[in-house]
């Protein structure tokens, strides 16, 4: 017979693991997209830095406007979001968003810049959900 305290421990461990998975993927996607090309297959093309600084991870709310401007580039909101992910605790209704609302981010991802071929966002997500996550799970185990 399985004791209810044993089940509680397993559920707590699974919830902790889900929190690690969710925050790890969001953190790694954000960091990969903030990388500076050339020399990376994931980073956002950079002219002014506004697009790369606008990868904003948030908990339970989606950012709907860009931060800063081309002339006043700041990673402060992105850094705050990354810091919040470090203390993220899983809840069944939790949602983590990674958004970028600069008006031309879609064109950059479609290959508009010569710095990065099309699909760099998808490559960053794939990397975060495979290789990066496997490394995180090995550390967790």
C-alpha cells in the first residue's frame, strides 16, 4: 500500500521539476535571442540593439509594447524578467511568456538582415527545449 505522504513527496518533486523545466526553457530562449551575431546561430540581428534588448520574459502577463527605443536601448526589463524566473515556482495555472514587440522583429526573423538567416527564433526555441534543457535536467537529477 502506497502511503499518502509518499505521493505528496512525489508530487512536490514533480512540481519542482516542472518549475525548473519552464523557467529553464524561458531563460535559455531569452538568453539565446539576446546573443550578438555573428558567431551565433540564435541571436537577434543587431543594428541599434533595440530588437535584441526587447526579448522580455514575464510571468502570467504578456508584454504588449516594446521597451525603450532605438535611441534609448535598455535591457533592464529583460534582466528583471530573467531574475524573476530564477525564483519561479510551478503552479498549474502558471504561464511564462517571452515576447518581443519591436515593430520589425517578424521581418528580422524572416531573414531581412544579412546577420542572421531566417528562423533564428525557432532555432533558439529548439535549442532551449533540447540541448539546453537536457543539460539542466542532468544538473537537477
